C-alpha cells in the first residue's frame, strides 16, 4: 500500500526535498478537496480543517527554518572566504630537499 500523499509530503519537507514537496502539494490539495466533499458532518469538516491547518503551519515553519539555516550557512561561508584570501603558491613544491 502506498503512503498517503500527506505522509510523502511530510517526508519531503522534513528532508528538504523542496521540488518533490512542490509536486506533492497539488496532489495533497486534491485529496483534501475530495475529503471535504465526502465529509458528512460539520464536525468532520472542522476536523479536516484543523488537521490541514496544523499541517500547513508545520510545513511553513519547517520551510522558514530550512531557509534560515541555509542563509546562515551561506553567510558563514562568505565571511570565511572574505578572510581566507588567495592561497600563496609554495615555491618549494615538487623539490626534493
């Protein structure tokens, strides 16, 4: 049995597979819409709404956190490169002393 789209979307977001997550988002939306139409009561619709809202809030937090981590890493690399300067060539390289 194949995992639900929400499970695959969750895994993609958690691992930072953003292109996969983007592709799964459309399928997730279709599944949510189908569940909404199939809901028999207002309570079922409230449950769907609460679950989807909670999931999307988590996904947003994970995405923002990942972007912030990538930005911080890039800033650290930029600072290191600014102070590293060019590597001086070794005039003794290749000479057996």
